[in-house]
C-alpha cells in the first residue's frame, strides 16, 4: 500500500471532498506561501535591527507585533531556541509506516531526540493549532519516529508570518485525529458528500464547483 503524503492528511482533515478535487488538479505551492515559510529560517536576523528592515517582508502583522511575538517565543522556548533558529536539518523528506512528506525542520534536542517543527504560512488560531495542521504535524512526528525507531512525543508548529511558535504534545486525542485522517484518505473513492454550510467552505477555492450551499446569518437567525 502506497504511503500517504502529509498534505493529503491535512486536506482530508479539513474536508475530504476538497482532497478529492485536489487529487484531480495539479496544485502548485503559491509564491507567497514559500516566501512566508522562508521567514522561519531567518529568525536570528529578523529579531535585531530597526523595524524598517522588516517593511518589505511578507509579514502578516506589523513589524513591532512580529518582533514581540518572536521574542516571546524565544523566551518561552529558550532551551529549544538555538535548534529552532538553526535546525539540524531542514526540508527533510521523511517516510513513516503509513505516510511520507517533508519535515520543515528537524530539531536535535538532547533530551527528546529528533523533534519536528512544521511551518505554516497562514494565520494561527487564538490558542493552540488548527486541527488539519495538527494532523500534518503528528504525521511528521510519526515518520521521524518510524525512521529513528524512537518515540517522538512532542513537536513545534510555527506561523512565521506572525512570529508565533507553539508546542504540542502528541496526545491520544491528536493521534486519534491522525488515525481518522488516514482512514479518510484510504477510503476515498469518488467525491465524498458535501459539507452542509460549514464556515470553512467560504474560504475553499472549490466552493463554486462543489456546489455547497451556505446559509446567511439572517437565515440562521430565522429572520
């Protein structure tokens, strides 16, 4: 059985029907996504110097907020910061028992062994990590664990456009979400049912083609 790409697990968690469309189409990584991800490998330079240096960078927030967020992350994750700033490996292709894909950063942390850090170009939630991105991160951790034959119990998630870095533990609930995504991908045969007016449909590039019907706030309130 072929190994599932990390990206398919992430998309299936967001919406299995979206994965069906993406499999059919050739989807390139947008330029702005690559530019945002590149910021994650420049933290050391971006923390110092005048704000004017950041003016032309693809930040999602203002320079002052970006630096405040990044400095907060540096202080919060001080033991791991040198590895986050200068990872042992970057853009590493990893293959697990069930999945394969690129681990954006592999952090060599003495106490924990090799820990993945996954980089996402979008906006972070107010707390924690979006579930599709959590599933992709769990997949990366499992792939590293499979290769090293050593348990990986945590991972980092980075939103470099905001200077936000978060740490997650590979809890039973997160592993269950990963397992559900694996099963969803493996069972995909033809277009899955449409979601019923889910809020995330509004941002989906396949909304018109999918034909999902969303309800207005007025209709939801019965007005």
